[in-house]
C-alpha cells in the first residue's frame, strides 16, 4: 500500500519556497524538504501524531520558508550586493520612482518647468490691476539654489583629487551615472518634498523660513555632500569590476614624510590592489593590477563572486 501524500496546500507551500532558493541548490533542497514533509505525514496518518498534525505541518512549511529565505539572502550575499556597482544607482532610482508616484508625476517640477518654458508677460488687460508678477519669484526660489548646488558640485568634481588615472570609460561612466542619479534623487526630493512640507506648515514665518530658506540651504549642502561622497566612494572602487574594494589595511604614519599614511585595499575579485593616499599632498592613489593567477585564489575564497 502506497503511503498517503501530504495535503496539496503544504506541497504547494514547499514548491513556492523552493523558488526562493538559489538555482543550483533548488532541486536538492526541494527533495529534502518534500521527503521530510512526507515522513511527517506518514506519522500523522498512523495516528502517532495527535490532532496537531496540521499545525505541525504548517510549522514545518514555515521552517522551510525561513531556510529558503536564508539561503537566498545570506548575509554575505547581501554584503556582496551592497558592494556592487549598481547598489547606489538603484537606490537613487528607487527614491526618484517613489517620489514620482507619491507626487503624482512630479507635479511641482512640471509646474516650474512650465513656468520656465512658457514664460509670457502678463496680458495687457491685466496690467493696470496687477503690478507685480510673482511667477518670477517662484522660478528663482527653485532655480537659484539648484544653480548654486550644481556649481558647487562641478567645482568639487573638478578640484577634488579624482581617482586612478588609468581607469577606463566604464569607471568614469559609472561615476557620472552614480553622481547624476543621486543628485537627481536629492533634487526631486527637494522640489516635491519641500512643497509638501510647506503645504502642512501653517505659520507664515515658519513656512517661508523653515520650509523655504532653511530647506534650500540644507538642499545645497546635501547636494555638495552627496557629490563628495560619490567621489570618495569611487576612489574606493576597483577600476575593473567597479565593486567596492575590501580588506583595508593602514600603512605608514601621518607624521612620516618617507612613508606617509596610506590605506591598502584589495579587490575581492582579485583584479588588483589600491594604495589610497590619506593626505592631500602625497600624490595620486596607486593601483596595482594583479595577474590572472591570483584570481583563482579569490574565486575559491569568495563563492558568490560573479566576476
Ligand atoms: Zn575588481
């Protein structure tokens, strides 16, 4: 007599959980958990488990989901993804997308763009009654801080010690994409979020000073800080795979002229090592390429390395 199959709902739950498992482990994982469920159910059918069989099977399926989740989102895999080149760009795009949804299609940005692109003088019939056109103020309140922020960012990009000179076009494209996406995220947050903030601030003085002036200063400062962060982040990336470098080791000392303070970093993919100068006047960062024979060593040490 064949043993009874566990109820469909538990089998479906296990099958769904198996899709969370990384593909190479999926078949073995599914077999192992399905066989466990089968054993449970044989005991339940024999009456060796009391009337709690359903609750126990449900708990078993919950355990399977937790196990599959852990396999899929292991700590080292999460860290691996966070150090990848796309993480900051993806986070910025997520902020832009959610701001777009929450602001119903960037209403404030579209209004300001419309004022800039379709600026026309007041109709002649209105001029005797209206002596002052506030539309210019609205445009200036948004565009002046934005122009100042962009100017500061450009100066930071030009005058900051930019990373390894031998880096290729992928490296510079990544820096550009990352900087622009983060700057755009901050700008849309300021336009749309600032307008929402001002709409809930009731006292006039608080609205103008807090929601207007202070927020504009915070925006300009945040824009500059974000640009600086992008440059610092890029300095610590591998020019080959664009991942953040690992295993920092401090060498030298701040007081020494012959051996100045530097941080040595290593690419987890085995592409090379970077000597990062900690002082401004000690020359550019130095990248040393490791030959292919090193890569095997790193591959065995980092099983989730994709490059
Ligand atoms: Zn690398």
